[in-house]
């Protein structure tokens, strides 16, 4: 039934794609400005809408995809606390800037999050397709070295691990 049920059931595709979409949604939500909200069970990809009679489906944590979503939510909460760019100006236009919101050919959105003066900004790049982007280039408004601090497709979150960016990334 449309409009009811947990988030995982609203995602298109096979099981892997549905969980990849859920991880993408949570990454986007936590890095986008504004208040964050998770309903009970969303933090591990519960398959039934929560009810007081049934409770939460903690037994799903035995499965890798569900454990991966829980690990991602833990990491996103840590990043949210550690990265001033994610919370200092979450309700101010100064805290958000689009890098590219028109890449319809690749279905990729990218934006910059800023905190207070002197804090390092964060670049967020979201691929809204199940297609891996080989050699994808992303412009950034500030030259220098960048480091990937989160990839929702990392194996620790139940992802494929393709196209992770270890080490420093030099903007040219």
C-alpha cells in the first residue's frame, strides 16, 4: 500500500538496490540542512511499520544489510556531532551552497556545507542511481586537498565498496 509501511519497502529495485537507496537517503538527510528525524526501526531497515503490539524487529540485526544500515546511522550520528559544518548553520542559508544541482545525465547532486568562520567546509556528492560512476569528476569551489570521510557504499554499511576514495584527493 503506497504511503504506508517502512522506508525500506518504499525503495525500488532488488534487495541490494533497496538497501543502497536507504543508505543514500540517510546520507542525504544527515548532510542536508535542517532537523533530522528517524521513526522507530528506520535506523536498521525494519520491514514492518512499528506498532506497540509488535515492537521492533531486532532479530533483523542478524542480517548484513540491516546491520550495515545500523552501522551507517551510528557513523552519521558521529559525523553530525564531529563536523561543525553539519550543525552550526543548519537553519541558515550561509550553511548550504549547491555545487551542482543540474546533473540530470548522471543523477548526481553535489553541495557544500559550511559551519562558522574558520571551520572546514564539507562537500557532499550523492549518486541517485545504481550505476557506478567510473572516473567521475566533481568540481569544488575551494582548491586543495580533500578527504572522503563517508561513503554509504562502503562494505561496513552493506555496500559494494566500489569507488571508495582512500587517502587525499587533490582538486585541480
